[in-house]
C-alpha cells in the first residue's frame, strides 16, 4: 500500500487540492476525489478508451497514468465540454443523432473527438474513424458516432449544417416530417423533437 500524497490538479480550469494513495490512477482520482464521474471505468487495461480525458490538449487513457504525475498539467474531462448547463456542439450532436445509446463509451469518444476538432476543424470520415479507433462502443455500430462528429464539426465552423433528413426521420418521402428539412443545427432539432 503506497502512502497518501497531496496534489493540486488543474481540472476543467479549476484547481483542486486532493489527497489520495500515491498509486491511484488519474481515473480513480477524478472519479473518487474530484467527483467527476463523467469519465468512465471500463477495462482499466488501456483497451476500451472509456476513460479518455485530455491532458494539455491531448487524449490520454486516465486508467493507465498515475494522478500524482499530473500536477501543473491542464486536465479536461467531459464535464468541461459543457458551459454551465449548456451542452457543447459535440454533446448536442451525439444526443440528437442517437450516437449515444447506453452512453458508457460516450465521454471517452467525446474527448477524443474534441482533441481532433481543435486541431482539424474539417476532418474526413477516415480521419474521424482513425481518431476514434481506440474507443470501443458496443451499441451504436459507429456510423452515428462518425456522423455526429461531422455534424458537430460543421456547427463549430459556423456552418448551417445538418445531417441528411433520413438520418433523423427515416427516408424523406413527400409529406413526411423532416422530409424536406435540410440544414438543421443540433439545438433546433432538439426543440423540434419536443
Ligand atoms: S478504462 Fe481505460 S482504456 Fe478502458
Ligand atoms: S453507446 Fe453503449 S458502448 Fe457506446
């Protein structure tokens, strides 16, 4: 059993001084000491990507790194993607498109996608798939995830973009809801569904 250490971690722009056993991973400390439970425990073997957070802007598997090594680093978790109660474009796109089903993989995927979009505002489908190749999802079949990232990327670029209507409403037949509704933004779709 290792000794407890005290460290000041900078998480989502806030400094948090926490005490924890020196052998605890960043994943454990984020969840247990910082109460940031958006980051998920998956395999704890570096294989599923559910625990992905950003450290100095780069995706890191928080199950494989010790928390005590992260003093002075900029740590970002999925909670930091929202602005108060307002979800970010990636989060809204995932919710609107059904790219999150059980949602267990979603925080890790969002963080991996966020890191990519900061550097590459217009990624190809192949680039998105490559970026998310370390994040496993058992529910969605990945297509919705890739579409959601594309949609969020367009919104971040300020484009009046949206997925093809059939993604949201099925095949667009004349007179069918959404059959002739191109170019919606995630938030507009959310309100139209209520
Ligand atoms: S929990 Fe970290 S990679 Fe699976
Ligand atoms: S949405 Fe269930 S594992 Fe991805």
